[in-house]
C-alpha cells in the first residue's frame, strides 16, 4: 500500500452487530466504508446511507468485484463464513471474519489456505482482546505484577431483562446447529471467552465441560454451565462459569450480560469488573498487590464498543503496514480448536485434549 492510501471497506451482512463494526471507520482517515451488502435490499441501502458508503449490494459476489473495496468484513451466520471468506480471498480482498471463524477445522484450514495463496491478510474479528481493561490486565501479568499466574476465573451472567433488543431472525439461527455450529452460549459466545483465556495466559492442553439448559421463550439456551481447562504451562488452570437469570435486569447498552474476570497469581490478584454490561458500579479493573494494597483503575476506557473500534482499525493498519493481525487465521484456528474441544467434552462427559481436535 502507498502512503496516504485510504482503505475501502465492504461490509457483508448488515445485522445488529454491524453497527458496532462501523464505529471503526467513523472519523478514521485511513479507512472508509465504501460498500454494504445484505440479502435484504432495504437494509443494505439504509446502512449505505447511514455510513455514507458509495454503493450497496444484495449479492456478495458483486461486492467482491468492486475495485474500490480493499477489505471485506464478513458479518454473517457462522455456516456462511467459509464460503464468503474463501471467495473474498480469491477475489484479492483482505478478509476480516466475525467469530467463530468457521464451523469446523476443515473449513478454517481452507480459509487460511485461500488467504495465504492469494497473499491477502486474514483476521478473525475478536473484540475482547481489544477491550482496554483486558489489555491492561495482560500488561500487568506480563510485568509480573501478580507474580506467577495460577488461575483464571471468568463469569458470564446472562440476564433476561436489559440491554438492546435483538431481532428474532438474528437470534433464531443461533439455535440451529446447522447454521451456528453449536450452542449460542458455549460455542458462539464461548469463542470470546476462550480467545480471552488464551490471550491472557497462553495455549490450553485439555478441557472439561458440564452444560445444562435454560428455557428462554421456548428455546433451550445452553446455560448454566461450568467449563474447566488446564493450560500447557505447568500449574496454570482456568474456569468459565455461565448462568442465565431470566428475571434479572442488567444495565447494558449492548447484550444483557454481565462479565467478570479474576486472575490469581502467587503475588496478587487482578479483578476485571466490566465488559458488555454493568451489574455493579465498580472500577473497570482492580489490582490487589502483594503488600495488601489495592489499586483501582477508574480511568480506563471501558465502553464495550471501544473494542470494536480498535479491532477494526487494527486490521486496517495491518493491511497498510503489512503486519499480521490479531487474531490471525492460525491464532483463530487455535481458539476454534479449544471451543470445539469444550463442546465435545459437554457432549461426551469426558476431558478432551485440545490438540486431539482435528
């Protein structure tokens, strides 16, 4: 890319989450949304107008022929990721695909191979590793501020009241294994949790899961659940607890969730108290030090949408500077392998070696 190049972005899929992706290109001199695509013409047209895009399409193959599109963001149901990502790479477009990257490792490998063969950048869009409190926690861990880590505990509390409204069509496909690949909590949202777990403390050796179900408006949601894993690093473990409180309200501008993370080391703790929702009014991050004093970080950017903005801009910069993105296809594949291992454990009741997933 030449100096001063403005990257043209095509958004494929104009559903609810696209509003957050679009934030990356607001007042951003390096990248601009130039085209939108959705099978529903009214939606594609409306988003093109809202984001000041030059064109809109109802057929993604036509968008891929647009010479002004340098990057495509694939924001479609999971079963469509493979087809569209491969076609985009073959068309010479840099590809950012929403998580989970694919339905299985065979699809993931084909996507990675297509991007490598075409010489384009390929990114699995994962915003949790761009959320400022998570980045600060990783910085503290790497600086040995809590000594040697031994345990990561993550909690997701789904609440039945609060947050934005999700259209029925956006919600429904997540309950179909043929379009989602797994449950809406463990496989879909779980990709966030598992990518964060690996981002903070490294690769995972084995996982075990116990999953129950909650009836929500006649649909079976795969929660409550307890997922446990052992990292490849000696003496390091992780747990994710997910619950569903159908009658509980949570303050949130986004999904009706409350998420918390605790990292234990032999010299202290890190508590991350914010993400999508705000169940309690607490500092975004607290560092409990070995001397018994706690440092509260009140001034970290902690709106969830910031992570979408920064993840999108990161990819534009990777394209301009010829750098590998976070998450690269290979990194995203490792997270998918972890995710599938958890689902397999829930189905079999057995501990699953992550590297055994092929």
